[in-house]
């Protein structure tokens, strides 16, 4: 089996190649996520950060390359083994993805009721604790449609950590949060990671926040990892990609535009058609 | 011209792909059905949504179809002096044909479209994906209970439709057409056979329930995860269910007719 069990690598992604909708998204990506660390994945919008999480979670299959979690190759796993692996994973979706016809309380209770077999009284206690951790115990009886976007995200976080996963994925946990809840969430992610011995992967654009909690940062652009290292190393990096992203410069190698023919050609083409 | 042929080919391929996917989907669902024994609550909840909430439209339609059958039948039968057989005519039309068929069409429009829209929306809003990431199989947790509830509900709804239709026919026959109530029932009892007519209707309603629910859950699960995708899938459910029910009805009638 692959050498990922040694040297504390929990998720080992090697030479990953994926195309979606006929366009290559990843073109040889290598990422190692170490046990017990908070690893951040950053990159411009549309580079495939969400896609990467879905690949690690086994919801998508790569065209080639390997995705190994806990020494098991995810794309090759049978359905039942994949589901067993997922019991040790938690994923906060970019959209929250709460069950709209269940209350917040029942949303958080859902994975516990499905898997834990715990008595109802204990489940009720656990759910309150999880909601308390994200500051929304008072919203337990509300339906997702009655929450703000930021609140929904935090309920989704409570649901994702309900089963005490070993490996947590956060897809944009900070978007839509005010400065206060943002600070709390940043601390919460770090504390969960350290207190419960988790391994966390955080996908985010918020450079400053990520730099304060991440042990290691991978920067994706153009289908490849353009830079990786500790936050301090990235701050010192002279790579044009990193500088543009870290310093939020409008000019640089990262294109603002999705690939297209030139604007002039596009406009002229329409007129002549 | 060439483009037309190409379009036709593409449409055929899409249709074949859809049939293949839906068959595999059905296979996986059926394999998972035994697991529902441990979770009867899931099925009962869906029986309520699919069955009980469809009761009103099915009951009202049943009564009216029965009443109309009695009226129409009477005007034809009276020319032959056979108006006392109007009970037989109502009961036979309902058990053999109209009960299963009309119930299935209404079921597709009322419960089937709702099933498709519900599952499709869950897909479009990532609820099914998030369930998968929680190691809960949405096919077993969400789809299978709905499928089973549809299988169970549809024949029961058809039975209710038929019973109320026969009742509606009775009211019209006795109060408006001057038929003797005793004759209505005794003619019916003498001429409707269990092994032929009723069994015929039961087989049809089981088949239609199976097909209608299968179409509804598949369209929802297979839809494009967008608002337009969901709305198209809902339309397809109603159209495909109607066509499938009418086509199968002819096939089953031809097979069972001797
Ligand atoms: N279902 C799909 N079919 C085809 N292409 C897709 C699909 N989903 C995503 N893509 C493409 O894959 C690329 C990566 O998408 P992804 O959602 O992973 O980006 P992201 O890095 O998470 O962006 P953001 O930061 O905006 O969330 C995008 O260019 C998108 O156009
Ligand atoms: Mg994303």
C-alpha cells in the first residue's frame, strides 16, 4: 500500500487530473494533509477547491491520479466501504445544505439518529451542546428558511461536527459572517482541531483569517499547486501568484475572467452573425 | 435533413440511456427495500404524504365518475330495456378499466409530480450530497421509503375510487333514474366475478402504482440540479406516467382478455 501511513499523512493526493464539463480543472495536483494539522486550501474562485473536497470525500472520481485517505484509495472503494470511511469525515458545504423541512435541532440530530443508536435523551443533550458551540442554541426550533445565511452556515457546522469526525472539511466557513462571529469561528475551528485531535481542511479566500489558524497552506491556481508551505513561508514567497493573492492586487497572473475569446471578438462576432 | 436525423439519433440515445439508468436505479432501490423493515416509521410518514393527502381528489373523482357512468349507461341500456343492468355496467367499467386508469393518472398528477419536485429540489440544494457525506445513503433513506409507499398507496387509492364510484352510481340510479336499489346490487353481484374482473383490476392497479412511483422518483433523482431542471422533470413525470399507464393498460387488457 502507499506510503501515506508513515510520516503522519492522513490524506495523500498525487498527480490528480480532473476535467469537468470538457475543461481541465486539475492538471497534476499533489497535496498532503497531515494528521492533527489545519491545512488551508486557497485559490481564486473557480479553481476547483470545492471539487477537491468532493474528490477527497469520494463524491467525484478523478480521471487519473490517486486520492488516498487513511491508506485507502478513495476512488477504488466499494460503496459500503466508502460510507464507512465517511462516518469519520465531516463536511461543511459551501451552501450549508441544511435539510429544509427539518428544524435546526433536527438537522443536527439527523446524523446522530442515523448512526449513533444513542437514546433520545442523550441525543437531545448532544445536539444542544453542538448548537451552543456555534452560538445558536436559541435557534434550535427555527427552520433553515428562517435563518440568515451566516446563521445557516453555523448550524451546518454544528451538524458536520455532530458525529465527532476525525477529518473535517470546511468549504468557505467564513463567508457571510460578521467580524464577531468570524473571529469566533476561526477560534472554534482551531480549538476543535486541537482539543478533539481532528485533522482539518479549510477552503477559504480570507487570507488573514486563514493565516492565523492554518499550519500549512496550499495555493491552487490554473490547475496546479502554485505554492505551499507555512503561513510565514507564504508571506515571504516571491511567487507572483502568491503575492497577487496575499496582497489582493488586481494585476498579476491570476485572471479575473473565466477563459474566453477576447471581448472585441465576442462583440464583433455577434454583429456579423 | 441530415441535422434532423442527427437529432433523432441523439434523442434515441438519450432515451436509451435514461431507460438503462432508471433500471439500474430501480434495481438498487429494490435491493434496499428489505432494510425498511427496521424503519417502518419512514414508510408510514410517506404513506401519509402520498396516500392520505391524495384521498380528497381520488374520492371526489371516484364519486363523479361513478355518477356519470350511471347516467350514460342508463341512456344506452334503456333502449334495449336493460336499464336494470346499470349496476353491472358501472361496476365492470370501474373495476376493469376506469378505477385503475383514472386513479393512476390522478396519482401521477397529484403525488407523482410532488415526489419528483421534492427529490429534485433536495438534489438541487445539495441536501442529497450532504446526506451522502454524512454516510447516509439517500437512495435508501429518501427514495426507497417513497417508492414503497407509492406501491402500497396506489392500489388502495384505486380500491377507494372504485368503491366510491359504485356508491355514486347507486345514488344516481336510485334517486334520478328510478332503478330499484335491490336490482342495482343483485345484478352487480351476479355479473361481476372476483377471479376475472376484480383480479384484473387489482393486477392493473398494482402495475400502474409500481410504474408511476418508479417514474416519479427516478425523474426527481436524475434531474438537472437547477430550477429549470426540476420543473422539466416534474412535467416529464406527469407526461411519462400518463403515457406509460395508458400504454400498459392496453397491453394488460389485451393479455387478460379472453
Ligand atoms: N457540475 C459541473 N459540471 C461542469 N463543470 C463544473 C461543475 N461544477 C463545477 N464545475 C467547474 O469546475 C470549476 C471548479 O469549480 P469549484 O466549484 O470546485 O470551484 P471553487 O474553487 O470551489 O470556486 P469558489 O471559490 O467560487 O467556490 C469551475 O470552473 C466550474 O465551472
Ligand atoms: Mg467552492
